[in-house]
């Protein structure tokens, strides 16, 4: 069983958590910004309308860059935005693998190819 199956089974992904409700976040932003609908919200956030629809239907998570954009247009803190969508985790941790440099032999081999 791969890690994705394990996450689905145990509910460790944010989208699987009982409290996760992106609709609450989107509705709160529409109200705070005095907008009429999702189309107006997509314009305010400078994203394509299908992005909002996919978030509403839980086919797309609220990514970091969109969360930052929501903060910029609403003046709500990132913490407040996360609470609105039901993210109650104390800390969000990024895998340490994302910060590891490529192996030196592979990097050197890549440099040789460009010379």
C-alpha cells in the first residue's frame, strides 16, 4: 500500500479532516469583501473561476500562494484564514526532503552536460 492509500485510510490529509470546510472560507471572504458571488471572488483573487469551483467541491486544496493572496485582499491573517477553512493544526510542516540539495555526483554530471 502506498502513502496516498494510507493517508486516505487514516484521514491525515487536511481535505479528509472532519472540520475542513473550504466553503466556509470562501463564503467568509465573499462577505468580508462585499462581493456578490464566486465569479467576483475569483476576480478579486486574480484566479480563474474554475479554481474557486474546484476548491468548493474539494477537488483542489487551498494552496499556499492562494492563501497568501486571500490574506492580501482581505487583511485577515493567515491564521484566521486557516481557522475559517477548518485547519486547526498548530503548525504546518514541510517535508525536510524539499530542502535537501541534489546529490553532488548528479549535480556535477548535470554541469558536465551543459559545458
